[in-house]
């Protein structure tokens, strides 16, 4: 069953996203809203991954490895300055989108097999992921005019 493969992928990607949020939080301490919000998002992603652990135990190991191109490259460093912050937020946005669509795909499969616990999990954490996307989009929109137009 491919669902197990995607559950393992989702777990790993949530962990990668958590680490990436933490990297951005630590790298942009001077931007208080970015620092504190990405730290909170890191904790959310860690909680998402932890909540998936019992599901993975119930499902067991994946019957097949994840496809070669199905992986998430996390962030290991941040960039300096306003343009660097904008690029870091864009990287987080792309990674968060991957997590978001994976929650959606898993929710569709959970609905098909009528797994109420998994449906509830995907709804709750999928909504938190959407909230992360909303904040990232808003923060990038706020930063873009100053960053992209004004020479620094």
C-alpha cells in the first residue's frame, strides 16, 4: 500500500520542516516576528511528526522505498540582510507547500479507507500547515516592496 510510503514521507518531511524553521528562527533573531513565529512553527512541525509516530507503528514499515525524487531538502543555513530573509522565507514556503499537499493526499486516502483517527489527524495538522503558509505568504508580501525596490 502506497499510503504507508507517504505516511513515512510526511513524517520525515515534517521533521525536515521543523529543522528548517528552527534554522531560520536562529538565523534571523533581529527580526523578532520571524524569530518567534518560525520557532513556534518548528514546535508545531515537531508535534506533527510525533503525532504520526503511533500511526506509523500501527502501519509498520513501508513495503517499498520512497520514490527517488520524493524527498525534501531542508535548510541548513540562512542568508543575511533583507533579501536573504526574503529568500529564506521563500524556501520555507516551498517546503511547507510540500508538507501541505502531502497532508492533503494522506487525508484523501484516509477518507477512502475510512480511518477516522487518521482523518482527524490530517484535518488538525493540515490546518496548522495552511496557517503556516498564510503567515509565510503575508510576511513575504510585506517584505517584498522594501526588499526588491530599495537598494541596500
